[in-house]
C-alpha cells in the first residue's frame, strides 16, 4: 500500500501545482490558434484535442481557430492548380478560394470537431462566414515596395462574436475556419467570390480581442520567439507589447503574422498572448497549468494581472 501511495504522489503534486492556475482561469475564455505540425501529426492532433477538452472540463471556455495550409496545398496539387505565394501569403484565385473553403470547412474542421467530440457532444464547427462572424476587405500584398493583387485574400474589418458567445454559454467548444465574408455587400452577394481567405493567426487575434478573451495561444513549429535568431536559440519567455513592437521589423517572415496577432490582442483587451511549440504534446496544458510554462508570453505594457508569469 505504501509503495502504491509513493508512486501516485507525483500525480497529486502535479494536480496541486495546477490549482492556482485553475482558480485564476476558471470561467475565462481562451482562444487557441491551431496550426503547424500539431495540425498534420496524428498523435499531436489527438493530444491537442485532449488538451482542449481538458480546458473545457476544468472550467475554461476554449475557442479554436484554424487554417490549413498543408492540406490546401495538397488539394490544389491534386486538382492541378498552382500554389503560389507572394509576401508570405497564398495567391488565392476564385478557383483556389473554392478549394480553400472546401478544405477548411469540409476537411480540417470536420476532423478536428470529430476528435473533440470523441470526448462528448462538445465541439461545433463554423466558419467566419456564419452569423456574420468575420467580415473582411481585400488585402493587397507589398512586394518590393509595390502593391500587388493576390486575389481573394482578406483583411478583417469587423467581428460579430455573438454566435460564438452563445455557443460558449451553452458549454460548447467553437471550432472556426479562417474564412470571412466580404464587407462589401455587392461582393458578398456574389457567391464564392464574396468570401476571403484570412490568415488564421490574424483571425484568432481579432476574435480573441472581440471576445475579451483572457488569453490568446498560438501553436507553431518553434519553441517560441528567439532572442537573437539565428545566432542563438534562447527563447524570450516574456515581453511587453512595446518590446515586441520594437522587435517586429527584424523577425523572420513566418513569425510576423503570429507576433502581430499577439500584439493586436494584448493592445485590445486580451490579458496575455502566448506563442507555443505545437510539436510538444500537451503544450497547452504545460503553458496554462504549470509554474514554469513554455514558449513566449506577450503582456500589455501596463500589465496588472496579479502573479502573471
């Protein structure tokens, strides 16, 4: 009996360590951007679903926002359509937009909803088109100082979070594909051409701000924001909005939308924004419920969250 007690003791200590974090986050909304390896690796996908369901049962209100770059590229390739990128953004023709819509809402979202619902009738899928959740206008890329048309790529102009709030109030987990309706009514009435492909990092940040979320969490394929990449792999564990703004011009292009999203979130009412390594199983739980945490946390300049680490 004593041996069994001794074996179980670390589990009890882990649970006790989580107690202050459980208390602090109870009832709070957490927006999680799902992407990177966590989106394509089967074990990581399942671990992600377990984490999100755990958050829900621990009394938090998780919302998942996802893109699907690898899956979209694979489907375009299958259909003989070219994948072209300018300034880090996918050139989205009307034909490609149909594929984006199909893959995000019909494949990636359905799979994630299915994984979450293995644990109970929790997850509900929707896109930014539904209930006018996200409206966007055409986004032009800047290439060598010139404004370039990249098709049906959108920049969010408005968020109406009412439907998401209703799902959260009903105890559900909203799973949202990063597609937006056009804010131009004439364009919006024109079927598939009236929607936009929106960067999922940007969409998650805008939604977190609109919901007044406690936290935005962005899963990626690196450990966090590096202090002096590529000269050092030292991760910055915490920085303020102003400190991040200073670093933005020198960041690698892949990190820019993620860190811009974090900056937007904390400057618009979100208490913390975090970039996590989605290659680590249960990285969400490690970040929220342990003293050490992992990844990089961005906080507002006048941070008043008691005990934030």
